[in-house]
């Protein structure tokens, strides 16, 4: 018995050693502050839980949720896209997901053949690469650099590579860098997609965690639907990571491809969660604004404190992360191991997001402000 070639081709889990050290530290009774995982620390707002309680008590919600989403959920997504972006979509252009990751990792199975190219951001979420490999495709890293505001520059890629490309992954607001993108950037990207006939897949779970102007949708650009799909999540916007619900919006052909894969892989999201989430999309702007303000405040406090300690912190425009340069001559894994050993703090090494990120580390803003100040005090012990 042996694993498949595709499974064996997956890159190694670079965080394994750090996780081992974190577990060992906790077993020793050390008080570890975990700034590694992007999982909201506060509970789902009570009004959303109350709506779910109401929905879960309906017998009709306990049947198989087969299909592309319930009528009530898809109608809410259509209304939300109109309200949020002033974009009109039909129910054939939306579908429910078991969280955005569900759509991200399954999309290549619908469009990528063995040997096809998928352009993935470096640094970027590992799911773009793993989904590509499991579909038999080739993940080609596209560097995101501070000099280019962490936006990919497709003009640097050879034309023969672009002709083999099936999907280009984008992620704005960006994890891990917190960068954002504007109209001219998307217009240029879509022009490439039209010329070379590939899909632009925007992973947008942080679309509602922003600290300045609200991020835009690619569908605000004329003609984008033919080549574009966007993935949204309830997880970060409403502190609903454990609920596992998100949605995709895109051109009908792209949605049909993804839906066909999912119809053969799973039976959808619990109908009561869909019903509560539909209500949330249309009625919980106040809760979303409060969560957004919480992360803005945490980013401000943590950034200011790190700068006083001598760290080079990139300005956080969005998301629930800080992207910080590794000091001195350390690489990201060695520095994060040093911080864990000397300060009992877990950070995420940049190398986990791609080779171009080995001189950065990521901080998740998922602890209360008291813990932020405690972390800053501990970091004073780390010589940089």
C-alpha cells in the first residue's frame, strides 16, 4: 500500500517543528501566549446564536442540505452583494460553501488538468498550492514584494507560462501581509485573464476586516464575471470560524464547475446554519463594524509597541494580522523558535507562506489588549 503521487507531492508542513516545541513548552507548564493562529478569540455575537437556536428548532432544517445552497441563503448573498458592492448577481452565480477553504481547495479539481499551471502568490495561503497539487496541476509561485505593495506583477512572467495558466490566485485583503488592492490593479489583472483565458480566483475572507476604505469586488469592473470567482467567509467577519460557512460568487460557468465537484464530494452545509447566516448577512452590520474596530485598535496598539522595541512593522491596512520583518541575520523559523524559547510567545514564521517570506513573521491579533501588552513586555527579553 502506498500514498498517491499527488499526496506525496504535497510540500512538508513547515510548522511541525514549531508546533512540537509549543506543545513541549505547555507540557512543562509554561504560560504560552499564542499569536500564531488567525482564529477570533471572542465568541459569535449573541444575536447570531439566538437566530441559529431558532433555526435549529425547525424540523425542516434537519434534512440533507443537498445542492448549491438553500434558497434563503442564496437570496441573502445576492442582496448582500448589492448592498455591499452595488453589484448585481443572480442565484445561478452564487453558491454556499463549507467555509471559504472548501471552495479554494476544490476549485482546481474543476478546471486543472495534469501539468496545467496555477499561479499562486508567494507569500500566500498554503491551500492554493495544496489544492493545485491534489488536482495534478503545477503551482507556480508569483513573488509579492514590499516594493510592489505586495501585488503580483504579471508583466514579469513569460508569455508561454501565461498561455498554460488555468487559475491565478489573488487574496486581498492579503494574508499574511495585510495589503489591499485597487481598481487599476484589478483592471490590469482581468485584461490578462481575457487575453490568456484563465480564471482569476479571489480569496476574500478578510473583505470586511479593513481599517480604511472598504475593499472592492472584482465584479465592480465591467465584464469581470466571465473570468472571475470570489470566495467569501462568515468566519472572520462575524467570529464564526467553527460554523464552517462561506460562499462563492462568480461567472455561471465557473460556479457550475465548482458546484459539480462539490456535488460529488459532500452534501453541503447544515440548513440551520445557512438560515442563521442568511439573516446575519443582512442584519449584522453593527456586529461586523464592532469586530472590525476591535482589530483596528489591536493593530494600532501592537504596532506602536513593536516599533518602540525596534521592530520594522509594515502598516496594517486590513485583516487580523501584523506582518513584521525578522530582525538581524535570523531566518523566520529560527527567530520564531528563539521567541518561543526566550519569551514564551508563538509567532508564525513567514517561510510557512512561501520562500519569499523567510525574512518576515506574522502576528495574529487574536488576543485581548492585556495580552498584547504582556507580549510586548516579554519581547523586551529577546535580544535583536
